[in-house]
């Protein structure tokens, strides 16, 4: 084993500005509170940090942006390594693969790939970290076409508990490669990842908003459209109660609105007319039911997809809940609107359904621990405490929604959509959990890392 000089490490303690920088999280409702922390900018710094933790007997935790902090295992007593490895996103256009240093956000990969007429299976926000999103599964607006994002991972480079830098792919370390892809984390510190890209000429993307008074007819029309929607099209439909902030158009803050946003994937310029027609099939019946108060759907470049869902870019306290649902039918729409629609008293800033199906549901040959979701919709709802609204108020309302949706609850969950470590979670079967644990014991026999996410509160 190569030795590592532990002088590379500059471990910071609470009160130190470097500790504040390393523990910074996007979700302010779930602060990172380790015993010590550092930001690692090179592979050598990662190795030195792991060696330091081993020598000091400190468990190690890893993060990048803290977008997933509420779903992560508590960090008390640990050494937190924040990964911010330098280096550019490398695009191999011939193989259609991007090599991405840990610490990179999706916006940078979308930009680098766009120059080659390619795009990655990214999520709705440009600021989410590539590694944390992919290792937890990754639900992209393109996933109805290309499958769960983690299925596109080609290789993972990581520093394991013994301080070694490994490359795991389908040929080298195949068991570790299987476990890394959705197996709950805690296998080491990922320093770079390779992910498949796919061709996209253009997209039709955006969001349309209607007063929530029209939500019942609109949502039922949308739901019927989802039953046999083309795989190139993916949408979400949400009730939003947006606050009157400078960045929120006043027309959207005037009262609850129903938002339908999403993407039509257009692979070649020749497919543009077909893509426009697919967007019309979705939107024309909705626009005919009521005039939107705002409508940004348009034919544009792939970067437009990162704005369609209107995710916040500044850190915010988020309290929420998530379920994977079976087909809910019109009865389910009624029940959902009873608890999140107009007059429901819902304090949730956003609550609704992301459309699954298509390639989301297809098992992936050669895939990892998590490859697909057998569900029709991902429900998620979230509020932001402040003013008279407490965390407990939001949690109580989340429980009300959960109860209303019980008839359609599959009992399964998507790791990237889990909103808190307290919520019920079931991502994998018992056999998959045991297989991932066995790999974890092999690569980390002294349990320096442990699983990062509460994998299976209940096994399937
Ligand atoms: C505004 C917003 C929008 C989102 N949109 C989507 C979406 O469209 N689709 C979707 O699927 N999800 C989405 N998510 C969820 C997001 O994908 C997860 O929270 C994801 O885990 C974030 O990864 P991260 O690295 O940015 O976060 P972090 O909180 O930094 O990391 C989360 C976990 O990833 C692991 N990890 C991170 N870096 C490393 C590393 N270098 N080595 C080893 N493990 C590491 C650790 O287990 C860590 O606990 C969104 C979240 C937010 C807040």
C-alpha cells in the first residue's frame, strides 16, 4: 500500500471558517454537525483525510453540496470530507461518456456536453452534485427515455477505507461497482465518475401555471395523458403556494397555482416537428380548459431544462415527504387535491407528482443495486418553516397527505426524493441490502464509512 503524508490534511474544527465552508449544506433544515471537517480538493487530500480519520479513530462521512443532507445519516462525532476536486469535465464524444470530478454540479456537465450535441441524465437543478445524485439513483426528466440516471454510470473512481484509489467498473471490481450504484453509499470517497451521455438536438421545455381553482379538471386531464404518453416526454404536476419574493412573478404569488412543467426530448433537428406535436398533445388540451396565468414552454437548447422546474438556487430550510405511488386514477386526484389543493389549508410551497413509467420501469441488464422503479408517480411535497409556520406544522400536514395517499402508496421510495431520514424508506429488497452490506464489509472491514443513507427502514 502506498503511504500518504498526513500533512496534506488541514482538518478544521467548529468555529473555524474552513469548518463552516466544509459543513455548508443546501438544506438548512438539516445542518451538518460533524466533530471535524475539511474540503478535499485533490485525490491526495482525500487519501490524507482518510488516513487521518483512521489514525484518530473517527468515522468518515462525505458530502458535496448538502442538497441531500436531510436524507443522510447524522454526522455527529465524525470527520466530514467535503469533495470539491478540481479539474474540468472531460467529454469523450465518440464514446458518449463524460468523466466528472467529484464536486462538480450538473450545470457544468450540461454545458460541457452541449458543445457536442449531447446531454447527461441530469435532474431539475443545475446546482445538485453529480456524484450524490447518481449514487442515489438520479431521477431525470430524461429518465422516461433513458432510464434511471445511475444506469448510465460507466465507472467510479474512489478512495477506500485503506486509503487506496480504486477504479470500479463492469470489469474491474464488478461487485463494488454493483453496490456503488444505488447500494446506499459508504463504500469510500468518490473522486470522479464516468457517465453516459446521449444525443439531444433540442428540447421543448418550460412550465405553465393556472389558478388552483382549475386544478381538478386540469390534473385529471394531465393524468389521463400520462397513461400512454410518449417516452420522450416527461412532466410533473404540482400545486405551488409561492411566497411574495422579488424573484417570484407576482402573478404566481397571488394564490395557489397548478404548475405543469417538463421536457420533450428531441434527438435530431429532423425530429423537431414531431417534438412540437408531442408538446401540443400534452399542452393544448390543458390550455383549452383554462388560460394559463404564465406559460414558458418553448423550443430551446438543453440548458433550458435546468430552469423549467424553478428550483431554488440559494440554501433554504426544506421539510418534506415522499412516496412512490401506483396509478392513482381520478379518485386519487380528488384525494390529493383534498389535502393539497385550494381550500385545503396546505402550507406546502410545492406538492405534487412527477410522472414515471417508460424506461423508469425497465430493469437494466448489467445495472447496479438500484435500476428501476415499478411505480406510476413520485409524490413529493415540501414546506419552508418561517413566520408563524413551524416545522411541526409542516410535518403534521405531510402526515395528512401521506394518510390520504395510502391507498396508492407502493411502499417503495426513491432515494434521491427521500426528504428526511425519519420517513419510511424502502429502496431495495432484503437480498440486495445484504449483498450491498457484504461488499461494504469487504472494502471497509472496520466500518470507517458505514452506509450514508438509511437504506431500508423496512425491506421489501
Ligand atoms: C433543489 C433540489 C432539486 C433536486 N432535483 C432532483 C431531481 O430532479 N432528481 C433527483 O433524482 N434528485 C433531485 N434532488 C435530490 C438530489 O439528487 C439528492 O439530494 C442528491 O443526493 C444530492 O447530491 P449532492 O451530492 O448534491 O448532495 P450531498 O448532500 O452533498 O450528498 C448526498 C449524499 O451523496 C453522497 N456523496 C456526495 N458526494 C460524495 C462523494 N464525493 N463520495 C461519496 N459519496 C458522496 C453521500 O452519501 C451524501 O450523503 C434535488 C434536490 C434538491 C434540493
